[in-house]
C-alpha cells in the first residue's frame, strides 16, 4: 500500500473560522484499482490524482488500495479496509465488469468517482457513485451529419469494439438525413484481415469509413485505403484516435479527409501545469483527463467549494462537450478552421 500525505499551509485572510476549517482540513482519498486488469493506468491514474490534489494547495492523503482482480470478493475486502481506514472518498478506475461487481455488493461506501465507465453502461447505481467516462455515443451522434450515404464500420473484436459498432449502426439508422445503411468489419488482434477486407476497393467507394480501432490499426487501415486507391467519402473516428501518434504514423494524404471527435477540451491552467510537470498527459489521454476531473470533483465536494472544471453533472454522470477535429499536417485543428 502506498500513501502520500501532503500538508500545505495556506494563509487565507478572507475566510471565516468554520468555513476555513472545512476547506483546509485534510481529506483522505482512496484509489481503488487492479494492476492486473487496467495495467499501466494503475500508476498513471495515481500520478494524475496526486498532481491534481497538489494543484488545490490543500492538505490531503492519497492512498492506493491494490486489487488482485476485480471480483466481488476482492472489491468487498478492499472496501472493508477503506472503511476501516476512514477514507473520505474513493477514486475507482475500474472496468465495466468491476463496476458491476461493485454495484452488486450493495454496501454503504464513501462517495465514489469512476473515471473509466459511463453511467449508461452500468445500469442503476446509488447517487453516491459518480461516473466520469467520456460519452462515445455523443461523439458518434456529433459525427452523424458527416456520414455519407453508406458506412463501412471497422471495429476491434472485443466487447467494447462490438458495442461501438452497434452504437454506430443505431445512430446511422436514426439519422436526420434518413436511415444510412452500414456494413460491419471486425478486425482481428493482428489487424491482418484489414488487407483481405480491402481486396475489392470498389466496395468502399464513396462510403464513410468509420474506425473504432486503436491508432496503430487505424493507421494501417487508412494507409491501405490509399494504397488500393479507395475513393471514400471520408474517414470518421471517435476519441480513440485523437492521438498524436496518428500524425506520426500516417501520411497527410492518407488522413486529409478524416474527422475525429474529441471531448478533452477544458483545461484548468493550475491543474494542467502541475500534471505537465509530472509528465501526466491531460491533452490526449482521456482516462488521465477524466481522472483529473474526478479528483477535482471529490476534492470540491468534500470541502464544500466550487469545482475547477466547469462541465455539468447530470444524473450522476459528468457531461463532456464534443468538438470535431481534423488531423492536419502537424497536429489537430478544429473542423472548419483554416
């Protein structure tokens, strides 16, 4: 178990005694995660939480509670320890399976912020559990006006990939322009079947190519579209490809008609700068970003002060705006920008 306790003394002349006591008291936040499940994000979410709390210039204690897995038994045991340690709140970067196991426990806990899952996917949850994942459905809806008369949807062969593909099909079928037909193309782990899918380039002519693939496979896909001379309508993607690696892995001619949805928009200078000093990416890594939003929410709620981030919370879910971007020659620019 890893604990960092920082006592930062502030000289605030404009605050009354009781109000000042609430705002400057030490809060104790638990970070609940499983390295075997979420890998490197166990460390990066801890680092982001630490930097965001440091930016508040208030005393805090941040303690990591490591799960061997995300089973109900493991989560229940950790929550018992968190309760025993009298922690004030919990940051829980869990997968959807872990969240469902957490909800199945039906136990009383301190406030919990889950930066990795959208409430829509979790089902009914207590009001004390706040969801902070970005909304891929909102991003797909924002892309809908740019969908051509038919779609080719490429997605990873995983539960998340399949859900995104079906979400895209549903959005296309309900388009204001009328129902847009779509075909689904499941891409294997190696990405080797991309080539076989594109063996008949004419099948993709004038279609919108929608990729729900990670950046490396997306780069393979769009490079091969150019190689086999597919004249697609455009290429569309969600947050998964708002990634600087897309710029370095592809040629501009491959991506010049590409549109990417992004919800990492608002940056709080003090929080951003503190995270930047610790090499925490809040510009492109959405889990890091939502972790920062979550820690800011917990810190503000426990102290009874206003949050630094301004995005709304509706029905226990943080609502993120969506901005459409073009991957230009040297970076991303808003759609419509010069």
